[in-house]
C-alpha cells in the first residue's frame, strides 16, 4: 500500500513501514496536485478526495483532522492509521519514537488492512473503527 505521512511522524516509523513492504509519500508530493498546497493538509474536504484519486492511504498524528472527517461525514474509501502517543508513559522517554513499534504491532496483528477503516494505534493496543460511508459500500 501507499501511505501519505501526515503530522509529526518519526523517521523510524517510515523505516517500519518500509520493513512491512509499504510505500511512504510525503506531503510535498501533493503540492503539484492542488491550487492550495498550504491548506490541503488541514482541510479534509480537499485532502481525502485527492488521496482517493492517488489511491493513497493516510498515516497521521492529527486527531483533529480525523475528527473533522467524522463530523463532516466525508466519505473516504481508503485506510487511515492514527498514531497516538501515550500521555502517561513514564518509561518511554521519547513517545514519538514508539510509533515504529506501533506500526510493527499493527502489521503483525493485521497483515492485510481493511478499506474504510480507521486503525488507532496506541503504545498498548490497536483499535479499529469504520469510516463514514462504510455501511453504504
């Protein structure tokens, strides 16, 4: 699969995705496909249709973007992986670095990710939720 890396993503996370035979894309690659490159990453009504055209999935740390997707009921037939860091993890000096461990856990548990799903990855678990429009497919 091809994933757009959105938000604060640790370089080890990209390496973990590559280990699991996924392709990573950076936001800069979208700038040629839009008239408003600065706005596209914060506006789900622009971002998700473009991801659908490119057939890219999304890995993000931006909970607000995902929340807007649900509030505005934007239909996205792809996959979203939301990486959340632990707010109480005293043992992990760099919670962002634990993103790679979360990616490893995600693909070990779910080797084939299902379209129209939000996978929320925390330091301790993976939670799955349907995306808006999933019941209509």
